[in-house]
């Protein structure tokens, strides 16, 4: 099968959905002649024109609001936020408007809206360009949250998000943009809300998504040589979460580790542990754990940024400890 | 009915509707946030009188008047305010969130300035669909200090959208007088910064508001872009039911505005122009009261929404953690 980059997969999804449905339109900064700073909008303006590919001023709150209003009126806008950090200027429109209008209106209006953009740490861009904000959106009723980790899922989930009648936060990672993966030529979608077992194993369940998933898969490969058999689950969607897939795995392995790039306090990892503890406590043979970024604004200096993120070594060591640990021998970090 | 009498009827309906909600609030039939529109009737009625039924409006937290002026059903409105399943939003929205797309009302909003970019989006969709509808975005002097307003003014002008920014300058942002919040004497002159026409009109004069809106509507329909209209009006009552800011205003201020009351003003004109008699006006008022009584009966008799049905509708509600 052909291999394409993550950004190409997104670009194909946008082209195909705009061809399929005339109500699909794009909004965002620099998405016109330049084709988006991440080049995900390449070729769209010349094919579909400025009404459907609307390059905006730097007014995130205004143009996300525009997208919500257009969605209420029957369009299907897809908004690019250049860095997810910039969405803070538009949180009223995301949290108070997009997420709430369908319910508050008693169903009189729908908001079929996709807000997509990249996030992530590890690129030495300092605290205002290095956040992972998925837990904020998961915490807000009325939003779906998708975090594809492969080009295949990026394309299939973006198509599903565009066809969804509810607002969807579609969170990418800029370090995934250059990753290549198998993407078939023809039409397909990946349903929102379905996780996937990326690697089968019997000793420990590791849940991870987005860019960290690649590091987890590499670690699992390394540990195989040591006789540690890791099962890796990629939820792909965080809201709604495919909790059954995770619980079933934990019932098999008895151990749960969530690996994320977001800060851990009150995060998605913490939420996954809560759900597993509440539904499958008896299956747990070791204390479940979450590892992720430290609870500090991300510093710039490479040595400081690195100390705020779990390293490859941290990941390997945590998995090793958990693979041998039991609930009676609690692991204290 | 003669058009001017219709304007009077709508303004009287709004005022009496608000008096009724005040009473129902005291009885706890209406709870939570309630913002009365008394004093500002001419802006909603005048602006909506210049619109077609298929044109859109976006409303605010003080939105009952906008809904009535656009042709809203009093029964569904009052039932929504009372939290009943027969309300416009099936009891999910309440006073600040009346949605009625069938009459072009694309929603109230509990966030001051929150609805302005939504209006921009509705206007964008109108252009996208290549129809000749227009959108009126109601907002206040207070909202003109929000970033959303400035961003939306810029984009509406940049893309020449069929959007009318209709400012209801009611002299107060919650309890703070407009002179303490605005860096220029009036909101309308801010239009110049966005390359669009800005006009100040007497917001107590329903016919002046209608004419100014009609001019802006005509520009918008011809593809000549957005306009800003500032209606200078006054909120007679407190910001909301739990505040008493109206009692702390400068002495005589409210009375002065009441001397220029929008309903009295039109009544006098109709009598002077011999377009209505006192008897006709009295009977119009009585028929409004009768309709409101029917609406009140409807709201009181309507069922509340079914919590079980609500839970079933919201599968992702995480109900197992509630109880």
C-alpha cells in the first residue's frame, strides 16, 4: 500500500470532503495562497475559491465564532488553529457557544463544526507554544475530542469529524506531521469513539495516543527482548472514550499505565485511571499509574524542556517496574 | 391592522410581557436570571419592522423584546421561561437562550458580546448560500467593549457581509454608566475605524429606528456591506432581578427618560395624526393583556421536561457518577 505523510492524509481528507459536500468550508490563518503554515490546505483555494477557503485575520475568537454561527446556519466549517495554545483567546466561543448551543436551544440548532490544529511539546517553542490541551476539552460537556496518531487515522477520523453533527476538537501533534504511514487510495472513514489495540501483550496495558504512542510502541519493542510483553492501546478518540477496550485489556493484563504528553494533574490519564478503578478494581494487580509532563509552564532551554517530559529511559523504567510490581508491593514514584 | 398600530401593539406586548415575567419571578414560576427590557421596546420593534420574516436576528441576555418583535409565540416564550417542555427550547435554555430559527431568531446569549461572532457566521452563511437575506445583531454599549465586537466589525466590513450591528445603548453596562466605559462619546463613531457607516438614532422613537434600520437593510441587500446603528435608549429597571442598581441612579434620571417613553411617544403621534382613537388604543391594550393571560395559563399548565427522557437523550452524561 502507498505511504503518505500525516499532513498529506489531512489534505486529502479536506479535498475529498469539500468535493463530496458543498457545505464544507475552511477557515483559518494563512490558509489561502500559502496553503496553511503546515501546508495542510494546499490546493484548496484554487480549487474551491475564497468563499469556501476563507483566510482570516488574526482573530481566533471572531472566526471561531463565525464558524459556530455558520454551522448553526447549515454549513460545515473546519477551522484551523495554528497552535492549539492560541485557542485560549477563543475559549468563550468554544466552551460557552459551540459546546452549549445545541443543548440550550433544545435541539433547534446544530453545530456541525470541526476545530483542528496541532499541539505538543518537545520542539523548544516555550510555554505558549508547547501545551497539550485535550483534557480541557474532554472536561467540557458538548464537545467530542479526537487525537489521531497515524496518517490512516488522521484521514479517516477527519472525514468522520466533518460528517459529525456535533462540534469536534481534532487535535494533531506537529511532530506527527512528517510521519509516513499506509493510507489506501479509496474512500474510508474511521469511526469516532473506537479505540484500537496497536500491539497485543499479556503483562501490562499501556494506553497512549498521539505522538507519545510512537515512543510507547518503540519501548514495547525494546522490552520484548527483555521478556516483557506489553499491550498497547490507542484510544484515538478521548470523548467519547472506548473504555471497554481499555477495561478488557486490563482484565487480561491486570496492570494499567497511561502515557501522555499533557500535564498529569486533572488530566485524561487521571480520568482513564478513575474509570478503570471504578469498573475493574478487582482486576488490578498493581497500582495504576499515569506518566506525563510536569506541572510547570514549559521552559524554553532544551535541557529544561527535556526534564519536564518523560524520556525514553523514564518510559522504559516505568514499564519495567510495573511489569514486575504487584498491588501488595506498591510502587511509589 | 394599520402598520403604526402594529408597532404600538408590539411595544405594548413587550412591556406587558415583562411586567408579567416580573410577577411570575416573584412567584418563583420563573427562576434564575431575568433581565427586563422595559424602556427599550422601540429598538427591537423598530429594527424588526424593517426586516422580512426570513431575515435573521441574534439576540442578547435581555432578549424577550427581540423575540416578540420578530414574531415569537408568547406561549412558547413564557413556557420556556417557566422551564416547561412546551417552551421554545424544551426548557433547556430559559430566559437568556430563546432560539427560534423558524422566525429567524438564532438565539439569545448569556455572554455579553458572545453572540456577535455568531451573527457574523450567520451573515457569512447567507453570502455563502447567495440569498438576499440580512442579519441584525443586537448588542449593547457594554458589548461594544468586548474584543468579539471589534473582531466581528473588522471581518464583516472586510468581507462585505449583510450584517447590521444594532447597538442598544441603554446607558448602563450592568450597574456602570456608559460614560465610565466608553472612550468616545458614542458607539456609532467607532464605525469609522472599520470603514462602515455609523449612525446615532433616537432609540425611543420606534419609527426613527425602523427608518434607520431600513436604510441599513437596503444597503446590505444590495451587497453594499454592514452598518452600525446606535439606538440611544434607556433601561428603566435594574440590570436583573437580584440587583437594585436602578435605585442608585442620579436623581430624576429615570423619570427624565420616562418623559420620552417610546410607547407614549407613538401613542401621541397616532392620536395627533388621527390614525387611532383613545378607545382603539385601550382596546389594543386589552387584547394584548388577553393574549398574555392565555400564554400565562399555557405556561402554568404545561408539563415540566421529563428527567428520564433527558438522561436517555444524553448518553455521554456520565450519569453513574451522579448518584
